[in-house]
């Protein structure tokens, strides 16, 4: 819905963001459409680091957000390591952007590096995001309890 201009009806992903509204500017007719700048919270980390556990806890703690697991759409989007899974991340940016227009920020849980979100066409909508990476000293097979370290990194995609 967001990528279709309400004035001319043309589809465009790459819109200019005018921070004075903020607005998005249609590249076809230059119509300024209100745009909610919502934060996007990314929770990442390798398998076994506790992403799912953290996200399940956040669902009840962050009622103002929509908490989603990236893997629910795995296999439904054509992507590959050669493109650094950017198509995959781009779909999620689009979903988060559209949910955000309803007034609720998205918490997205799944394995991805921040740069995978910065290279897709949806990154041009200038979503600010905070990336929390869960790190576990030892991988699967470890008998030690999970010790997750949160590395907080804030980036504004451009
Ligand atoms: Zn337009």
C-alpha cells in the first residue's frame, strides 16, 4: 500500500524522504505523502544464541511494537548468499515500513548482518534501525548456559 502513490497511483519503491513532515515524495508526480518515521529494532545472532527466547519475551514486554520472526517467510523469497541475502532483508524492510505506517514499530528477529539491510532498495526509505546482536561464546553442544551479550548498534540507512 505504501509504495503506491495516493495522488497519481504510480508504484515507486525509492521515494525521497522530506523530513519536514516527514513526507515521502512521489518520484512521478512529486506529491508529498505523510510518512511515519518508525524505529526498526533488529535482533540478530547465530543459531543458538537465544534470539527466539528473547523475542518471545519481548512480545509480552513491548505491546507497542510488532515482534516478528524472519524465518516465518524463509523459502518464500528468492535470495542467495551471492547477493548477501539482501532480497530477503529487503522484503522484511518493506513489511516493517508498512506496519510502521500504522503507528507500531517492528522488532525483527533473525540472523542477518546490518549491512544486509542497508543495500536493498527499501533502505532508501531512510528507516533508522537499531541492531541487537546476540553472541554466545560457544556454539551448539556447549553445556554452559547461554550467555548472551547485546551489542547495540544504531544506524540510519541512507
Ligand atoms: Zn505520484
